[in-house]
C-alpha cells in the first residue's frame, strides 16, 4: 500500500502519484493559516487591543506574500540545483515537493503551541506596546523560554524538511539523493538563518 503522505517515505509517496501539486499547495496554505492564527493569538494576548486588528491583517498579508515567495524560491532552488531541464522533473514537480516540505512544520506546530499557550498564561495581565515588548522580551522569562522551544522545534522541522526535499525531488526528477541533498541542505541553512537573523 503506497504511503498517504511523504513524511516518512517521500520517495514512495512521489513515486506512486502523478498529481501532487494541489496537495502540496494545500499543505503550504494550511501551514500559513496555522502560523497566522497562532501569531494572531499571541498578538491579542500581548498587545493593547486597539492595535490588534490592524496588526493581524498586516500579519496575514505579509505571511501570505513572503510565504509564497519563499515557496517559489525553495522550488526553484531544488529544481535547478538538482539539474533542471536535464532531469525528468519539472518546476511544477518541485513546487509540489516544496509545498509538502512544510508538513513537518505542521507536525511540530502542535507541541509548540501547547507549550506556548502555557507560557502565555504565565505572563502578567498587563498588555504591551510593540516597542515595549521588543525592548523587554529578554526580561520576560516565559517569552524567552517560548522563543527557545520554538527555535528547537523549528530546527527539527528543518531537518525533516531537508529529508523530504532530498528524497522527494530525487524521485520526481529521477536523480540520485546525493545530488538533491546539496540544494536541500542549502535551503535548510537559508531557512535557519532567516529564522535566527530575519525580521
């Protein structure tokens, strides 16, 4: 029986299906919505209520735009980094695999938000302005711990995504994993650098 998702057998999943683009885009959209929903909860919990509707809308637009660009960059990096037109795969195949590469983020999302919600409940009932929070985040132990847990979970998801990209593109493009692991590794490094040093 073929696997239902590529999480543990990406080669088997992509090798037994010819249409994976819609599913991959669906996974990417689900991750984006979950991230926006969770960050919106954090915003409503931490900030002065008058600021939250505009901040939430801005977050949704920003996440959708930057996320779509990131998806295309990952797909293009994997496609061209694995041989491009010299392989049996297409850029569309790479987009499908790249979309599914967000699935590990959804898996680790559940323990992250459960821990995060517990930490948020430990905060004082007063709200912050964005400027106050940016200045004082290191002084709020619950938020510092939440940031550390999120960093660890994201690192796990990145490693898992590298595995998924390596073997998924290897199958869709009919090239060896030792070729696809190179662009997948650089995609993972880029993701981690953006997480740590990004805006």
